[in-house]
């Protein structure tokens, strides 16, 4: 019999591997528990000391069911595509499989079956089989229940930005999303309308929501324009700029400041922004204000614009 740790792959051991290596099925579970192995799901165990997070669970399920491809929210996590309310669903694993695989729904796993899953729709990311960024965004916004949720997802994939402490490049081009949503699938028509609202210049989910809410109020600033300080030495990109009135609007994300150094950088940037000839006033809003009190945000912007108008 091989040692159990030798049989594991990526920190995961399947019961069938141990049995095939000669371990008696009746004694295996007890032995694993005594040695500190952690049960991931039926038929799969994690090596002692390994954190059983969503990626380990997804690895175990793909080893047990090779037909499963990470999709929707789980694929978004692998690609670092931001979504509204993603923290509420981090424990839910979502997969897609070609028919005639069995569909599965439960508290912590959802498997969808489809006939629309080609090799072009699949890739490997962080060791897991997953849908491509374009297919992932298409799946998500076709199934979205709201405009803001859909546009936040599209903006995130289209933009180069910092996500979860990792700076990544843009994941997909706008034309790729147009092609992905061209197929006549359920939810595609509504998704195409939402995609037209996407803006690759958006820097965060809060910025996306702020832009949409200002648009609803008839306010249409430039997103992430380039301005230069009065001495010409520094280029800055405020989140939004109403150029005619000289009003810049900044939206601070959830991770705003965080450290003394980040706070110092933000203060220096704020002062530099005030020195730009194009900027007469700067308004700052927190992500909480954008998400929970958007009407107050737009009213404040409207009042400032009126005061700055000739």
C-alpha cells in the first residue's frame, strides 16, 4: 500500500485512489480522521493542515466529476472579475457541464447543464477548468436580475485594475463580449442593452454604480479623464470630471486608505488635483454613499454644478 499523502494531488485525496492502492475501504475513513485529514465532500479528503477553501472544494469536485467546468460566480472568482454582492455567494460553487451530465442544486453547489459549451468557451485558470472571461461575463450578465449588477461585471472584465490586492490586465475586449452575447439565448437581448452601458475606464464597482446613478439623474461627466497639474509635472485621472464647470468627483472604494502610506498618497493626490487648471472643486463620496444613498450623492453633485456654472 502507498502512503496516503503520496496519493494526494494538489492536496486532495480521492477515496477511490486509496482503495485502488490497496487500502481497505472499511478502515480508510477512520485512518484518515486519526491522521488529521479533512473531509471535503463524499469521496474526497484534504491533506492535514490544508485550508479547505472554495478552490480546494472546486478541485475535489472536478477530480470526482471531470465533466464539470467552473462557471458563473466561481469562474468570476478565478478570473478576478468583480461582482456586486459577490461576498454573499463566495461559498457557492457553480459549474457548467455538457448534457447529458446530471444537474445538481444544493446549498453549496450548483451544476448547470447546456449544449452550448465548446472548446473555445473553456480554459484553465489557477489549476481549475473554467469558462473563458468572455463566456463567464456572458453567463453572468445573461442571468443578472439588475442593470447595476450586470454593468459592474462587464466593467470589471473590460478594465485593467487592482482586484483583491492583485493588479491584473483587462480580461476581455468589448468586441468579444458583443460576439458572446450575439447568440439568441435566454437573457441575451437584455444583456446586450446593459452591455452598451459598460465603460472600460471604470476603476471600481463603486465608480460604475456612481456613473449609472448620475446618468439616471441626467448627469454625464467624463470618466477617468487625464488632467495635468499647474506646473505640468504630474498627470492625474480623477474618477469623473464635469469639464465645463470644473467639478471633479472622486469615489472612494471599500479599501480606501488602509495604511498610513496610502492615506498620505491620497492626501497628496487630493491637493494636486486642486492645482489642476481644469479643476475648480472636488467632491468625494464613499462607496457606502454611492451604494446606499445615491440620491443624496446626485443632489450634491447637481448643487455643486449649479454653484460653479457661469
